[in-house]
C-alpha cells in the first residue's frame, strides 16, 4: 500500500500536518491561498513531505495512487458528482476514503451565535458532513464500511479563541469578511457578554467514516 495521502480541502492542514507521522507524502489540496499560507506557518507546516497545492479537489492535478484520501470537514463543500469518481480512480486497491468530522455540543447561546454567523457567512445554512456522507452512501461508487466516534470530550476556550476558530472556516475567514470583520467580532462578543460568559465550556465529538470503492 503506498504511503501517499491526499488531503482534499486541507484548509490550514489540521490533518496534513499530523499525518507526517505515518505518510511519506501528503498532497494537501486547498482552494484558499490564505489558508495555505497560514498552514505553512503553523507547527509542522514546513515539513517537506507536505506538498501544498492551491486548487479545488474537482480539478487539481492528482499524483496517484494514494493509500488514503482524507476529507476533514470539507467533502460537503465539493461537487460529489465530480470528486467521487476522481477519488475512486486515485485510490490504490484496498485503500480508503476517510471522511473526518466533528460536532461541537454548545450551550444555549448556540442559536444566537448561529444567527450572527448566518448573516455574515459567505454561504448561510450550508450543507454539513452528514449530508456528504449521505451522498457517498447513495452513490454507486463507494460503500460505507463503518464509522468511529470519540466519546464527548470537554473543551474550554476564551471568547477570543472561539472567534479565531470561526475565522479559520472558509465561510467566515478574514479574507471573506473583508471590512466586516470588526462588526462580526463585536456582534459575536456581544452574545457572550449578554450572558456573562468570558470562557466557553462545551463538548466535542470527533468522527471518521470509512468508505471503500465498489
């Protein structure tokens, strides 16, 4: 099995920068130049085994075969009719498509924050990882073999750290928001200020869904 990995929709390399522990080469494909630039500066981002590639999974040039294709909270942004045939063709025999997701279990402030993000996001009410998994399941190209979920893990962060997390997403990045960044940040902070919250405490559940070509 080739120890080459395709990280499709790599963002800042949250997966790619950690897969150097087992992979000989990671092709990290991401359409946002800003996210690629940030990923290169983060810990592990300068590892020569990571090839940062600016482009979409739908039409970027691949270098198969891959022993693993990973999509971390990204597959739902892609055109499944285009990428699933490409992924199937790029996987080595016996290799897997790994669809990685996470769910944050927030408190009662969640709906207020979501109301703010929906007004500012490039795409409001966007599809989620579960929708992409349903699309893979319905395709004639892959079979879902199983899913693994972590136990809920408690997580704490400051309001500022949470806002930085929001900016790390493609629909709420600083580049996307432009001159609306300050007003967005102020509105999110106001939600927590009204509730007297200066540090968030919530639970995170991670998941990996494994799919194999038919």
